[in-house]
C-alpha cells in the first residue's frame, strides 16, 4: 500500500516582491487568445495587463484571472506604451525581427513591458520603432510562429524563470 497522497492543487508559490512586468497587447482577432493570456498572466503573478480594442473576456477560459490582476482595456496601444516608457519601463516586444534576440539568451529587465503582437500582423511598425528590444521564440517547424497566447505564455514563463521570487 502506498501512503503517499497526491494533492490536485497546491497553493500558489509566494513571491518575495511584486512582479514588475506589465503585459500589453493590441486589439486581437480572438477573445479566446486574450482570455488565455489573462489566465497565464494571473498564474505568473503579473499584476497589470493592458489590452486594447473591444475585448470580451470569457471567464471559463480565463478562469477568472482578470479578477486577480489589474486588467485594463484601452482604445489604442501606442499612447499607453509611450506613457509607460516615460515612467521608466523598457518596452520588450515579443516578435521575430531582423534584430530580435533568442529568448533562450535574452535577459529580461525586472521592470519592463512585454508587448505582444496581433495574431496575424504582429507588432505594428509605429510600435516597433519605440521598443527597446525584441525577443523571439525559436520554431523548429512550420508555421513560422506560435499562436499569440501560446507565445505569451512561453515568454511569461521565461520571465518568471529568470525572476522566481518576483
């Protein structure tokens, strides 16, 4: 007989300090992607998520993560990013560009904004121009990139791996 009992859920890992990463995305084609990003952000202890456009969050998909972070909906992304930049937040785009760094080699600033691109069009040119860095997740097959919510989750996890205590 095995006396070891498995728990389905354990309490969240406590952070020593609040996370200083802000998640920001333009208007997305899919509200499912936004809801999946909210869930991932909440699981990672992210405190602020700014989404743009006409967002409708399905709490069954987000698992009500929007209740555990400061979820804001804005009209457009560029003015929000410019304001955050003046507040000392480096802007890090999750995008494949000619100068993007491999996420395996990139050191995220502790305080930063992770900017996500649109599912089909990526990060708009006017936003790319103000970014401090771009980071990409390598792919080993087709299609050329991961789903926006999947890539966001991978990038958030890498940030948390680099800063496990907040």
